[in-house]
C-alpha cells in the first residue's frame, strides 16, 4: 500500500469481469484525453477489455483508494525480453493533480519488481501525457510515425 501526496491510501487490485463497465468507461476517458482517433464504441471497448481479462497474456488492475473507489487503472503484459509493456494507464479526472498518477506508478513498480523495465506508448500530440511520463522518469526511446492515406486519381 502506498499513498498520494495528501495521504490517501492506495493499492492495486486485480480487475475482474465485474469491473468491465468501469474499465471501458475509463478507457473511453483515456481515448478522449490523449486525443486518440480510436473510433470504438463503448460496447466495443467493453468487449475488447473482456478479451484482455480472459487472456493469460494481459493483466488489468484498478488503483483503489482506501474506501474501495477506483482512482484509475493499468493494463499491461510481460514481453518476451522481460520488459513490461504498459498499454493503458489512466488516473480519472477527479483524481488528477493530487499525486495519484506517480503514486500508482511507484506501486506498480513495487508489484512488478525492482529489475522490471516499463515501456509505454504516448501519442505525439498528447503534451500533458508526455509531461507526466517524463516526470515519472520515462524518456523518449523511438518515434513511431504514420503517413496519411494518399488519394489516387
């Protein structure tokens, strides 16, 4: 157990199928906040999250406060090289700017072990996200680029 900057107790809890609606809603918030072009509906997000929960490859966790309310979530998998790919990480809007994000990362690192290296993807246009991850000790490693579809005559 850890705490944010005002002393709120925090702990990671394994997510289950009972949490699917909450996880899908948080995934929607993540998509909106990072400026993603993901067109999935809420039902599609819930179905995708269900697939991840049913998979032995992915782990979904809820960052819970002492009263049991979820401040955020993480979705990750261990890579073949031992790194952990953190696919999704979100602190819900009401809990931002209060130390929950950095406390959650510290707790996740404790859970995964001291030798674990985390890798993430951050959309290039997500300046707030990039600033958060830099504050959490991450640095750019590569740039993944896309071209727009070329119209043909």
